[in-house]
C-alpha cells in the first residue's frame, strides 16, 4: 500500500533505529538522560530560546504552553481551523480553564487587524482577560500553509501593545522553514513558546519539544509532571529526534515537491477542486463535489487500487507526503486517481 493518510505514519529508518539502540540514557525526571539533555540544548539553540523541554506529543506541548502562559478564566485567540481548536479533544479549555476565541483566517492566516479587534478591552467587568494568541505554522487543515512573517510580526506588535503572549504550534515548523528559507529561529523569536514535533515530517516515532524562556520552561516542566508526562530513559526516543534533525530536515524538500506534483496532476482531473498554488508544503487537500463522488467513495476506490488517504468532511480528501513515499509512489497514486476520476 502507498499510505498518504498522514506524515505521522512513517516508521523509523534503519539508521534511526541504530541511533536509538546506541543511545546513552538516564532518568529524565532527574534531568539525567544525556541524550534528552543534548536534544533539549540543540532545539533551544535551533529556536534561539533559553531552554527547551521534551514532551511526548504535539498535543502535550500545546497544552502545557497554553497552561504556562494563561490563568483560568482567560480568553485565548486562535485561528478557527487550528489543531488546538479542532483536534485536541477540548483539552485546552478543560485543563487550562480558558475559553477560546476562534477567528476565521484566510488559508489559516489571521491578520493583525483581526487579532486586534478580537482582544477584549480592559476595565469592563463583563469581559474575560485576553492573554494569549496561538498561531499554527504550518497550518494542518489549510494545506500545510506557511504563516507569512509579515502577519506574525504584525500580530506580535498588537500583542506587545496589548500585553499578550504568543504561542506557536510549530508541529511542522521545519517544513515551513525549508519551504520558505526563513530559519526556525527567525520564526520563533516572535513567540514566548514554540513547539516542534519529531513524529511528523521528521520521521521519528514519537516526541515533541517546547522551547521558551528558562522561567517558562520551569513552569512547563512542572505541568508536564502533573499530567503524567515525566518519562524516564526517554533518550531512546530523543536519539531518534537527534537523528531526524541531522538527516531528515533537508529532505523535506522532496516531500514538498511530491505534494506539488500530486496537486498539479489532480488539478487536471475531471471535477477535482484544487489550486496547486495553495500547496506550500506537504499537505494536499482537494474537493470532490464536482466529481459526482463523495470523499468516502474516492477513499474506498483509491484503497482498492492500493493507495490510502483520509476523507475529511463529506467532500474533502487529504493526502500527505512523507519519507515513506517517493516520486515513483506519487506517480502510481496519480495513475490510480486517473482511473477513479478520469482525466
Ligand atoms: C499542527 C499540529 N499541531 C499539533 C499536533 C498534535 O501532535 P500529536 O499528534 O503529536 O499530539 C498535530 C498532529 O498532527 C498537528 O498537525
């Protein structure tokens, strides 16, 4: 099967498994895992932050970041289709006691003016306190869209004026960086906290990291223990993440090229709704409304031809490229699509 459901389905390569086998380990709850410590220093450096801390998942990283930067009763501003809103089980309001103000962005991008208008005024007892803006880079539900730096800096200006913090869900920040040529540190410098994930395009089996100031990471560390996220000889996983940073960053370009190749081919197929110019990185959504089929029809017919993908909504299908598929696989998928849709 060619599996285009997600970039999270990748399996560790032989080199990565060897790095995991060879990893020096210790008890990370006592700060004694040398491989985790090495990874934390490396990621803090990469993101230009004082400190970084290992967490088991992107969801945990987002949750602990929001918790560290807010108080119960606060309101936080997020793009309406963001992962925190859509796919994190309502954990943010439940665990942090905050309410979410959801702003519909253009391809997942909120403008500084939208954010400014959403911030609650102070001095009115009816209003919650706005304390945080979260930005997702790249944006999962919006074709892996890259957040333009101009919007980020504009929103930072609003946040400075209003006294708000900023968190970046950078699960796929390395995709954004490779595609845009903007360094991870340049993106990160506008945010109090930044997460990155190793288990997506980078191809590791698990693990994410939160980076920020020493003080904020102390708070994140405490909350990590509180949610049961303190792990012990987790250097075996950190070794995979280090390997991924050494070997799997530059190759993200191949995933982006494969996604574009797929999008260009889909744009030529009967009734398929897609604009290839909307594909910034490795995530490809297309609409099947005018094909006479539902998303589920398409997914089943493609699975019968050996290609797996996800229906997202009744009429939308998602394909994601990753290190487990090469250009030949994409061409095989394109031929299967041609059978399903006709050219
Ligand atoms: C943008 C984004 N943020 C956060 C997450 C959550 O990561 P995890 O599945 O490791 O909890 C994902 C997962 O796909 C994601 O796409």
